[in-house]
C-alpha cells in the first residue's frame, strides 16, 4: 500500500462557479481511467455554471441541502446519478440554506 499525501483545498475557479466554493481532491485515477472524486463545499448562494459531463456524473450529498437544476439535489446521505450530457447547474441557490457539501464522482 502506498499512502498518498493530502492535496490542498483549492477555491473553485470563477469560470466554473458563482460564489465561494471549496474543492478537496480525493482521488484522481491514472490514465486511461477518468475517475475523479472531489469533496465540494458550497457556501450560501454559491452554485456551478451550467454544464454537462460527457460520461455522466454522480453526486453524493454529505451535508446540507441544495438544488440541481432542472431537478432537486437529494438530502444529506443520498446520491444522484446525472446521465451523460445532461445539462445541470447545482449548488445552494438561496441564503435560506446554510451550505452544501457533496462528493462528486466523474
């Protein structure tokens, strides 16, 4: 077994997000694998830009509640599978929610 060093937390780029979003990389597969797992923390009113993933994406909420337009993000400890090329924007769309943390698999 080889222990991997923890990667630093990074602020999500403004091109991808509105508001403050923090990303912790957990796993990044080596080629030819496309596996990436990240913990993504959204502050109130933060969200992604509209986007899609060619091979789909799985979101797993670990804390809080947010929204994935055009559908709803599940509550904590539930997951959602987004199909290939499905247009989506997700995050915390109002100040009424305290925040959202999710695991993103793509």
